[in-house]
C-alpha cells in the first residue's frame, strides 16, 4: 500500500548544480542534503524543507518540465511571491483552483513549479 510521497525528482542539465543551489537553498530556503556517494557521482543535488523533498538529477539530454510540476504548499504566499520576484524569478498568478491562492514560476533551468496556499 502507498503510505506517503517520499520525494519528487526533477531533471537538470549537467553543470547546473551551483545555479540549483542558489535557487532552491538561497531563494526558496530549502536545505541541501548530502546524496549517498554512489549517487553523488552522477551529479545533481537534493533539497528538503520540512516534509518536502526535491531531488534534482542530471539528465544529459535535458529538457525542462514545462507542464509536469510539483505543487508546493507555502505560508504567506504573497510574501513568498514577492521574494521570488525580487530575485528575478517569474511569478504567474492563477486563480483557477477554488479555495487556494497560487502562482507558477520556474527554477533556473526552466522546470515549472507551482506554489499554493489554501484559503482560510
């Protein structure tokens, strides 16, 4: 039986780790966690924030995920959107999900990310 979602993996091009660290740790505020040595040799990086785990894996023939995406719950979504915009990230608001405020953005390699907050 399924009990939980362990992590979501997104692809990234070779050599993008520093940009990913600057974005996921520096801007989103996630913590980078060490990969096991056998996996670290493949490149990429892993991040966590609370129970949220995102793995960025190197893909030689990389194409960013433009439709598929993780949906990440946040608190104080307006401040979060302002933080991303202040760092030059695109913020595309969307009011189509009843009971939520949400917006879309992209990581530095072009992967789509959804940020949402349930309305009180």
